C-alpha cells in the first residue's frame, strides 16, 4: 500500500510540477529512509548500553534526559523534529539524552534518567505505567507540547482554524484534547514552545518553563550557503500543514490590492493551500510547490522576497503558535510580515527585525513598505537574520533547555523534600 501511494504521489507531482520535482521527492525519500534506519539503530544501541552499563553512563556527570513520544508522533508529526531531535542535537556534549517510544520505555530506562520529557503524549495505559514508574523512582516527568491541544475548552478554537465548527467536529476534537489533558494532569512539570502556552499551564497549577523551537545545524549550514537572490519579487507563503487555509485568508485582501498595483509581484506557495480562494489576478501569478522536506523548504524559502505568516489574532489557539515561520525565513535573510499574535509580537520589533499586522490595512501597508523602501527592506533583512541566528541557534536552544531542565530537577527535589518533611 505504501509503494502504491508513493507511485500515485509521483505521478501527481510529475503532472503538476515536472520530472525535476519527482527526482527531488525520490531523493528526499531515500535520505529519510537512511536517516530513520540509522537513527533507529543508534537509539537501539543507546538503550542497550543504558541497560547493560547504567553505572558507566552515569560517569559523564551531565544530566540525563529521556525524551519519550508516541509512535504516531514519531512517524507522522513534524513536532518531534523541533521538540526532540533539534533539542538532542543542541544538547550534544552538554547533556546525555535518549529517545524512546511510550511502548518501548521500561523501568531501567526511566531509572537512568534525571528527567523524563513526554513530548505530545496522549493518555494510554502505557503512558500511565510510565508515569507511575517515574514517580516511584522520584524522576520528574515533564509534559511538553507546542500548542494548546491539552485543554478541551480550546477545541472549538482549533475547529475554527480547521474551518469546520460543526458540532460533530468539535465533539471529535474535544475527545482528542481530553487524551492529552489526562497526561497533562498527571505531570507536575511542563515545558512549552511559547510563553503564551506556559502561562496557560501555570494558570492550571503547573510548574512550566519555556523552551522555544529553534534551528538545527543542517539549517544553519543551508542558511550559510543560501544566497537571497531577488530575481523576482515573490511573496512566499509556506503553509506547512493542511490547517492554514483560514489563516491565509487574513492576508488575502491586502494581497489582492498589492497585486492590482504591482505587475512584478508574484506569489509562491509551498505545502497545502486551497488555491480556489485566490482571485484571478493573484492566481495567474502564483506558482506552487508540493509539500517538501524541511531541508529543501529552507532553500526554497530563500528565493522569496517577502515571507508572510498570517494567523487569526481573534483566535487564542493561534496566539499559542510558535514563531518558526519567522525565524526560518529570517535565517536566510527574508523579511517577514506576520500577524500580531502574542508570540510574533514577542520576537518581532515592528519595522526593525520584521513587520507586524493586525488588520487588512496594516497588512497592505507592511507589504507595500517592503516593496517600495529598499533601505527599510535591507535593514529588516539584516536585523532579522542576526536575531534568528542569535536567539534560535542550537547554542541558544541548549542554554535555554539546560536551564529549564535543571530548574525543574531542582524544583522536583525541593517538592520531594517538602513532601517528606513531617508536619509540625
């Protein structure tokens, strides 16, 4: 079935984008197969070493972090790259880390760890067993997440993002959220990708720290080799997933006006977007690229003149979204116009290292300013790149992650001592 699906995808891409794009997809699949295979071997060897020589592993003197997720997240989600693989890479040489699945994590592996991080883990009996084991061994368990899918009250807001607010869909999504909520309630400590999420966690009585998403070494290498060549004044929209059609509409009125005024502006879309929403004056100057690997997406984005990151600022679910669409574009020198969500407003200084927009007029004026004012464009491009490379580099991630984990470990020890202290 997988082979048939791959063949169908290849024919579809061939028809839409030509043989070169099919070749690129084939290359990506080969690379991903190798990486997944070698990664699995590496993880297996690591676990064997931990089980056979736990004392040897302890001699490093570094903190030991066990990242755990579900099989679904490991195979189908991009989140595991940002919240596990990038973290592990950043922490290499600074902490000892191991990656496991909920179904593969036993008492000995948990006992090796100073802290267990459950990355986007919904509740199952295996998750309950894992958490119980960690608590028996006095190993703090962290619930880690990159959006607010752990509180069912936010399910209707998520359905608004999806563009389906039917009673049936809200009920379905609420059920999914309840699974994450159950795991969230079982954990005393949390980490989140944004301050907005961490604040919500704290209001729910949790001890929460922020570890932002960040760049990995491969992305830094691509950024250093990417030439921001503005042969065309292309506005880029990198949708990433199928959940962004409603978000794109927030920038559409401004784009209509821009396209009616500038004959040399085009739109480049990568990933998923319902192109039927585009009016004719935009559609005829739009090029599309299918969903691609993150490595190729970085190079693709470097060829944009302006990057747009629209979100619905009336929707709390959107305020929780991380700033990755900003810093990945900034790393290759492409200025971003973004919706003024809580997260974007924390990292973007308007007209300095990016542009913020709250309504149709601000979207229009922000894009127009970047098209008309070369000095402003170059200033924002330079400042954005410097900001991204200093705040979202692997080194910055390592500093933030280590501080968060050590703080939680210390808090867990303090909490344990308080529990053991006899009452007066």
